[in-house]
């Protein structure tokens, strides 16, 4: 805020308004604008989302307001680029954690969440689209150089949000080719506590029939499975890939998507 780096959102709008009307604290402006958007959140997303968002947004807006009034903050560094990068890393990480809990910090985050729920737009990209307008306002107020820093922040913020969310939801999709598939299936079901599906396959070179096991699990479970197969069936063939979103029993409830 002290260097006018505007990453979009309600905070960005508040920074622009505060620049033209210094008597209005940024935290107070955020609080007022959030109240307006809360109604939209309750209407389109539901009470559970709204309750979490009220908690998060009041905490954020209130903390900013308190910092403004009590600490009178100054920039920690005169390096604008450093401020932009470090600030956006912190912001994106925080927003990613909040989004992963099906909540928001209020403001234009609510609009991004609505786009994600009804149109299945990527959350990070939705945030970017909403924030571009705010960045344009910042450019008109603070100049083209500051606006360009803001553009970098918006795109970096969207990438960080997606990466943080993937860290919470990403699991591994595993395919195992082995002549001892029954024992591996039992291990997955009984020891790892995951389900699996077996397909009948045939080797393209040898023509031998075998079973292909497919399962989805987290990183810790994958390590256990890999160790078990390495120790007992080292001639097996394993393919591991990222599954960025898994819906259904044992994972994210499909009704919440």
C-alpha cells in the first residue's frame, strides 16, 4: 500500500479511493464495499460460504484498518519491484489457503468464486479477469509504471493461487502393470485403505495377458505402495501422474463443486 502497488480486488479499489480521498482509511473502505458484496455471495453461493467469508474479510479489513490507525506503516524497502514480488507471494499464498477451505476474503474474490462455481472458470484466471479493471483504475491514478507493476502482480497472484490450491487437492493417479496384481490389489485395499480398479491387458511385445491396476491416492500412500512393490515385485511397471482434481467418495464431495 505505501508504494501504491495495486494488485486488484477490493483492496486495490480502496487504495485508489484513498489516494484521491486520504481522509477515508483503506480498511474502512474495504469493510463498506465488502458489505455490499456479501449480499451477492449469500444469494449465489450460500450461507456456509458467506459465513466463512464474513469471518475472513472482517479479519483482513479490520487488521488493515488497525495497522493504518495504530502503526502508521511505511514501506519496508524503496525497491518497488521487490515490494511487488514479495507482497504478491504472501497475498497469493494466503488467498490460496482461504479458497481451499471454500471461503473467500470478500470483495471481488466473491465474484471469482461465483465464476468458478457456475461457469467452472479456473479460480486464478477468474481473479485475474476481475482485477484487470481495477488495475486500469490504478494506472489512471498512479501512472503507467505503477500500473505495469500491478499487471505483473495480478498474473503472478493468479498463478500462485492455483499452485497453492493444487497443493491441497492434488493427488497421484497410479497404474501398476504386474504379474502379481492380486497381491498388490489386496495391499492397496487393506493396507493403504484405497480403492482400485483392475483391467485386463495384454503385452504388446510378449502377447502375455496380465492385469493393470488403477488407483488414486495421496503422496504418502504412493510412497508406501512404491516401497511395497519395490521390495516384493521389482519386475512390476508403474506409471504415476498428477490428478489435479478428484471428486467422489474418499475425496472431495462432488456436491460441493
